[in-house]
C-alpha cells in the first residue's frame, strides 16, 4: 500500500478548513441564537462588544477559558474529562461525509470537496449520532451528582427512542434514492426541476422530512426536546458540575451539532449544493467560481435551517417527559412505518 | 511491514487488551467502556476486510444502542467498585476449576486443528449492494426466518413487560 503525500495534504487541508469553518459558524450561532431570542422577545440582545455585539462570542469564549477549572472531589476523574471530549469529538466527526461542493476539475487533476466518499455515508452519520450520547451519559455519571445522573439517563433514553424513528424515516427516502452514499444522493437532486417533477428529496418525501426534522430536534437536545437540561426539574442538567472550558465544550458541541445536522438535512432533503439553473451558471463561470457558489448555496441552506431551529426554540414550550416518550414511540415510529409502506407501494406500482 | 500489517496488529492488540480490560476492571462502567473500545477494534478489522457495512452496523447496533442500554442499567443501579459483593471462597475455587477446564478443552481442540490460510484476494461481498443482493436472493429464506425470530422475541419482550391487570374481586 503506497501512501500518496499530495492526497494526504489535500485531505488535511480540507479537514482543517471544514473544522475551522464549523467552529466559526457554531461560534456565531451562539450569537445568532441570542439575537433571535432578543428579537422575538422585544429586546436588544448582545450589543456591547463590537458592532451589534459581534465580538460577544469571542468575549464568552475568553471568559470560559479564564474561569477556574473545578473537578469535583467525588467525581470519576478520567470519565469526567472524557465526557466533554467525546461530546466535541462526535460533534465534528459527522462533517467527514458531507459533500460540500461538486468536484473541481483542473488541469492538474480533480479536487473533491468531500473528506470521504464512503458508500455507506448515511450509516456513518447514524453511527456517529448514536455515539453522541456517550459524552452526555459519561459526563453526567462521572459528576457523581443525582441531578446530573438523572439528566444523562433522560438524554440516553431520549436519544435511543428517537434514533429509531429517524432511521425508519430515512429508510423510505433510501428506497427512492437506491444509494447510501451522500454524494450520489446529492447528485440525484441535481438542479431543481427534472422530468416533470422537483428533484429535491423534500418534495418526494415530505412526511419523511417532517419525521426526520422532529427527530433531529430530539437528537440535538434542543427545545422543545431539551429535557436533559430542564432547569426547573434538574437544576442545570448533566453539566451542572462542569466549569470553565469543559462546560464550554458541552455548550459548544451542541452548536456544532446544530450546524452539522442542518447541513445534513440540507444535503439529504434540500438538494445539498444544488440550486435552480445550475447548469447555465456552470457553463458561464470558471469551475472554481462555480464550486464556491455551490458551497455558498449549501451554507445558505444550512443557515436557513439553523434559523428555523432557533425560531422553534423560542416559540414552543418544553414537552413533559411522558409526552416526549409517547410522541416518539406511539406517533413518530408508526408514522414512519406507514410512510415506508406508502413509499414502497408507490415505487412498486406508480413509478416502476 | 506495510500499512495494512501495522493497522492489523494495532487493532489486534487493541481488541485483545480491551477485551481483557472488560473482565479485569473492577468498576462495571469501565468494563462497559472497554467493551465499546473492543467493538471499535473489531469494526476496524471489518473495514480492513472491506466489509464496511458490517463495520458500521456493528458500531450502530452494539456500540451505539446495546452498550448505551448496558450503561443505562449500570448507572440506574449505581453499581460501583465498593458495592461489589465479597465472593465466597468456595465460589472462587469453583470458578477457577471450571474456567481451567474450559481452557483445557479449548487447548485440546485447537492442538489438533490445522491452520488454513485464506488467499488475500480482494472481495467486494462486504459492500452493501452485493451483501443486500446475496441476502435477498441466495439466502432469502434463512434471512426471513431470522427476522421472524426477532419478531417473536420482540413480542415476547412486550408480553413480559406488560403490566398485569389488577385483579378485581
């Protein structure tokens, strides 16, 4: 097996750009969240640090870094540190399989704007998502605090329950695409309109999209499903004993997850980097410029979905725990199964 | 030694040492974590064998779901090293004897067996398309029967988990 140095450098560059980009976007997602909340509640929101409070995320980060690190005496030290590390690790891992743009064909070869085009891309995302709960569980347990423990148990049961419906809703979509590779799924959604129908999966699988979206809310632990950090019942939730940057990593991982899952939703259901009339644009501009436009398209879609997540958070109240479980097991899973059967019937008799 | 061998030996050592960690660590939570690491090492082996689907399913099902439930139960019962019951000396001796007997049987079975070497031809059967086609054509009957088995297990779990109706006198 021969190692290709140029290949490794190209991939390392791509990975660093994606990592830094997602960190930056996650950082400003915290700012956007507070601004959105402020606008919806008739307040001004952060406006002291810099123009419109744009330096607020930096100030928050500095504050967290300089705070005192406290590791509780009765905690399990190793796992206490491992918790936030795992949360951060699983948050950024998903970005590896997202296709950020089309291939750039130059004289020297083809540059792929995707870290790894594995033929089981969606399953990889599921694998990482299912591991994401370990960060919360281990952190909560290692804190040796009853509230943290309760919170992490809630988080685990919530994640497991909603993963099922999420998987089932995607099965229907995969029956239509016939591929698990994210790149192929995006390429099937080329343009916007083809052969008398929309190409984007959102129009082919509206119910599947709806179920997936609800499950994404639950998997992200965002309101109305943010029961693991329900202040009124659990003080602060699983990160009660955490201070300084370890707390920062937990909070930050949530925003990275938010960005990455918005990108995945955009990729799966809203055509990824595809946009209407892309063939005409591709014919008239250089390949590099076209790739940049495509990446910007994907980012725009992702940011719209992030904003949608935020609007929901500041609109709906939190579910009660039994309501959450009932919704997951008794509504979403049967709905996803029905969606699967309907999709199968349509593929069998209508589309052929 | 190429990259392949290095990765292979690294994964092998990792799998074996983590498996030892599962049975040797006193804290049940550490055992579960070692078991998760073992699953990752095994998944790495699957990827080396070009069986990507098996590798990722191993992670989703075992590391992602079953081990979460294990951890869940252990956390709920709050098992710690200090709550571990002191085992009776008799039980310890019985365990050592039975374990040693099992080792003897395995050694005796392995001693006479011959090592068959497989040729290192690259195979694509582990890729999801080929695997799906094989499962739904050549092996469709065993596949469906095993799914019926799962269904019956699920129904059994529901029946056991159902609350009994209160007796009205």
